[in-house]
């Protein structure tokens, strides 16, 4: 059954049930349904008032002048990577210039809605809810090459494909994302083959995790967060807290220890206000947070997770912890053609070297980057792509029209932080870690409204708004 058809708040012990005590009255830190409806009403009212000008401005923002259309039309535009980053940019370009010549290079036949992986690991979504046919997402007007980039050759304005073809371009958009680097942790690959270890950063492993968590009766559950850049920096916390909530609601929490090891000094160093709001909440629930603690090795035969923990005096020490369940989030890295090719440089971990505001490559002006693979320093989320895509399209159009880039990405990203079943904190933040539109989101409150939006609304936004280029 599609999650959209399910009642996430159906009564009973299922994880979809509302948290105990859910009513029209607020729980501590939450907002009531009545208030949520009022807020929503205020939002709709505001939208109607702003509507006239807003719709006009929005429609205008999707268009390009006749002169710009002519310049774009003449260009051969290639998009490397056809997931949410590549497709949102390609579709957005086609909104502005319907007969633009756009080629998308993407090997997968199935599109993965990765923001839904957390909900797979939490038993809310199933595999069918997060897999879509890639062909159905390709807009008419996009030429799809089902192959992988083997090498970038920016000095010759072309890419070489694994199948042997060479594709030339006038402008290139790089949207290769990041991949799991399981071998960065000694023994982890082998451990993932055992019944007690999984992670939600891969669909099959996420399904395995739900089986593990839902059947877990007692013992020590250990969750980890690796160093370096990561995809969706909220997901490891979300799955920790959802699991904790599941065990509590099913009456076995007192038999389970929950440990969260993060490589970082706090839970959310990038957004201090959220960090301050959420840390006491989860501490009160008995989650034991271990900061500056990096998983270095796993020994599956004796079920040991081996951490390197940095102490306040700067020294490090080894900490060995026995686990009964291990959720080990893999390190991330960019795919080899990017990581090992000419489009990156030393010191940025194999990411695409772009200006963080214009999204234009620093050395090759006809190359732009979007999404997880780009070294912008912003959070690696689909929410980031929603903000980056219009900037990239504007600046790509400027480039093809011989103008300097006129649009700037401000680092905005967002996160639906699922704190427990039926509750979510929703927040947007900028490059400086400041909350954006806090009044709208009620960012530091756990609310039912945003839970519903995460489970039912965001997927539609992604599928129908982003992938159709309405950003
Ligand atoms: C567990 C989890 C939870 C998440 N939760 C959220 C959330 O709540 N909210 C949110 O906004 N985001 C969330 N995200 C992050 C979001 O899914 C990513 O930020 C987003 O998918 C990045 O899109 P992308 O297009 O940059 O990269 P990807 O989606 O990773 O796509 C990269 C594409 O490039 C293709 N590719 C790779 N190598 C090559 C090659 N050599 N040649 C051609 N093509 C290639 C791949 O096949 C793939 O289709 C989550 C991610 C995970 C894993």
C-alpha cells in the first residue's frame, strides 16, 4: 500500500500510531492540532494576499527572455547524473526554454527517492514507495543516455562514457551525488553481512534495519555518525530517535541501551538553535550521546564496535563497545570520475570545485554543479537542491548569453527532523547556521503537522514540483 493511502495515525501499537497522549492539546514542546490548523490558515491567508504578485513573480521567474532563449537553444547542454539534482535543473531549464537541447547521462533505470529511506528504516514506507521508473521522470525534450560517465575531459568540452561513446557539450551540469564508502571503516563491509548490523543509507540495508529494529528485544543498540561530509546530516539522529521511540512504545525500552556516537562535538553544530532545542529532549529520553567519537573498526565475530574518541585535552583514546544492534552510517565520497578527475582539487574531498554562491566551476566557466557532489559547504539534501536549481539555471543562462552570473545561492537548506513517531521539527537554515522562516516552521518545536508533511507532503513536492522543474 502506498504510504499516501495509509493513515499514519491509525490507532494501535503500530509505529504509525500517534505518540501516547496525542490530542488537540500540545505535548511538551509540541503544538496542538488546533494551533497547527490556525497556523496553516494564517499561511494560506498570507499566500492568498501575496498571491497576485507572488504568482506573477513566480511565473516570470520560470521564464527566459526571447534573446536568452535563442542563446540557450543554440547550446548543447549535458547533465551528468539524472537524479533529483540533475533532473530538477534539466526540467527547470526546459520550463524556461522548451526546445533547449538537453542530454541527461544516467545509468539507473530506477530512481531512488532517498529522503524516504529513513521512513523505510522506520517501517513507514516500503520499497515500492521510494522507487520510481526513471523513464517516467524524464521530460519530453530530454535526451537520455543510459550510461555512466567514465571520465571528464573539460579541456576538450566532452565526457567519455563507460560504454565507449564520447559526448561533447557547450555547457555541462555535474550532478553525480555522493556514494557510500563502506570500506573507510575496517571490518564494516563484513559486519554488514551479519544479522545485527545495517544502515539506512542503502535501500536494502534500510529494509534490513527495519527488520532488526522491530524485532529487537533487549541489549545495546549503537548508532554512529561518520566524519567528513555526509548526505542528509539529520538521518542518523532521526533513525536513532525513531528506534528509541518504537522500543519505548512497545514496552521494551527499559531492556535496551541506546548509544549515539557522533564524530562531531554536538548533535547539530551547524544549526546551534536546533542543537540547543533537541539535545535536552533526547537526553531526557535516555539516549547516551558520545561526542567526537569516530567508528574506526568493527569486529563482527565478537560484536565489537571500535571508536576513536577525542578528549577535551585533544588526546584521543580507543573505546570498544559491544553491540547487539549496530546502525553504522557509512562515510561518503563522490563517484570516481569526479573524485579522481580534473574537476576537483586538493582539500575538498573529491567534490566538484564550484563557487559556493554562483555554482559555477572555478576553473571551467561552462561547467556548473548542483546537489550533493558540489563543494558548496551546504547541507547535502534535496531541500538544498530546491534552492540551488533556479540559481544554477539563471547563471547557466547568463553564461550562454555572455553575461556574468547574476544569481546567488545563499546556502539555504532544510531538514525535517523526525524526533519520534508522529512528531517532527522542521527548519530551514543558511550558510551561517541561522534559522530561516522560523515563524513559519515553528522550527524548534516538535509538531504533528510537520510529521504529516514529511510522510505525505514532501514526496509530492519532490516528485511533482522539483522533478517537473517548478522551482
Ligand atoms: C537516508 C537518507 C535520508 C535523507 N533524508 C533527506 C531528507 O529528509 N530531506 C532532504 O531534503 N534530503 C534527504 N536526503 C538527501 C537527498 O536524498 C540527497 O541530497 C539527494 O538525493 C541528492 O541528489 P543528487 O542528485 O545530488 O544526488 P543523488 O540523488 O545521489 O544522484 C546522483 C545520480 O548520479 C548518478 N551517477 C553516479 N555516478 C554516475 C556516473 N559516473 N555517470 C552518470 N551518472 C552517475 C547516480 O546513478 C544517481 O542517479 C536523504 C538521503 C539519505 C540517504
